[in-house]
C-alpha cells in the first residue's frame, strides 16, 4: 500500500509499504479521508523525541474516516462487520488500569507500553495511508448523513467536546475561547451546542474574521488589551469559563484574569514553555485551571451532535489534496496559505 513515511524529523515521502494485518480485536480499514491535525507538524518536525514517536520511521495521521475491509480475531463476536464505515480516534487504551476502569482512558497508566496501549499516528502507525489497523475500541460507526470529510473530523470534534466539558460550562454561560485555529473554532462550536449564552473568541487575522463569520463575538488581541476587553464586554465581572486553544504560554494566565469569581480555565493548547498564572487570584477567587488531553468517551456524543446539525464541520474545511501531494498539503497547513483551516488528504 501507499503510505506517508517519516524517517527522520522533517524527512518524509509517500512510499510503498506492506499492508498491515489486523490482530485480535482489531480491524483493517481502507482509508477514505484524513485531516491534518495541529499536532502532526510537531510530530513530523520531531518536537517530542522518544515520545511521539518512540523511534523512526512512523506513519502519522490520526483523524480519519474509512471502511472496514478485514476483521481480526474476536472482532466479529463484538458485532463488527466488513463494509461498515467508521471514524477513528487515536487512543487504544489498555482497558485494565485504574484510569481506564473509571473511564479516563485518555490517561491510561500503561501509555506507550508495547502490547497494552497504542496512540495511532503518534507512537503507532497511523492513517496517512491506503489502509490502517485500529483496535475496535478506537473506531466508531458513522451515519450516512455525514460525508467522509466530516467523519474524518470527528476525532478533533470529540476532543473539543471534552475541552468544553472539562471547563464545566453551564447553559447560558459566557465562554471565552482563545485561539481561533481549527481546535478553537471546534471548541466554540461545541460550546454553542452545549448551550453557551455567549462565545467570545480571542485571536487575530483571517482566522478571527472567520470566527466572526460563524457568529461569535471577537476580540483582536493586537488591537485591544484582551483582559480589559473581555471584562468590558461582561459588565466588569468577567466570563464564566475560558478555553485556551492557542498554546501560547502567556494565554493561560490571561484566561484566568478574564474570568469572574469561581470560573474555570480549560487548557487544550500545549505550551512549549512554562506558563505563569496569577496564583493570588487563583486562590482568593477560587479559579480552577484544568488540563485537557484528547477525549474520554465523547466520540458517540460528537457523532450525534454533528449528525443533528448542532456542530458545523463542513464550514471549517478549506483545502483538499491527494496523498501523493502531502508535501503541498502540509505546506499549506503550516503556512496557513489561502486561509487554510482544515486540510483534507485523500489516499
């Protein structure tokens, strides 16, 4: 089969490689569409050496839709059939550790242990290929009403939904979302679907313009002091929740300062440097700061909300490329050429 193979940081090409074989409780799927995630460039550029991946080479890609073509031992007994169209997620947890038992499989205590845990496209081969193997714990049937491209976006949608749930958003709350990239826009969509009364998006440039076009209130941090602006927009009290999606270290502390007393900051952006936070305010105003890693069971909910038209995915797709042109797709994504948001790659 054809696959995108990364042999060293920044060294990749589409090559002919052996087609994988599904093991016990796994399925082999023909990939129909993948989308580039913001984590992919970090993996390809080698920003997490020895972790994502443990070693080279790697076939990346973890946001995808495809069709089951072959069942591993035990998969049929669980109801899986060839021909089922599915969307994939990246985590295949052990299922036995304490975190898995209580439903927080995204924090599996056997993360990366060979034979117990896989994170596809990160430390295990992923979906920039004609075919991909996944555990049955990591694929979900999708309805016919969703296109292949929308289905390929369900993994980041589930992560966005997990982010909103971690923020403890309540219906009618005012939510601030920092960073109008794809994840930030998905988080805003999920906040809207879960009943946010107002969504204030903080960012700049064309992506902030896109957020406004989608109906969100906006603050351009290059033109106004963000904290002052959000407080003015909320009668001096601050927002109820904030969701940090930019990865900028300074944004975490700024989010805490934007909140009213008792508010919560959910952080999905991964800063490359340590972040400073206003600890006196955190303590005296009981501000919560919570981390977000992947999703923890939200995939079925995400599928239902997208199928019901409550979350808009097609509006975020801007570019499409064949797998052979991955270098162009990758360049378009990282340079934001042509207003790039979600970039689709098809085998």
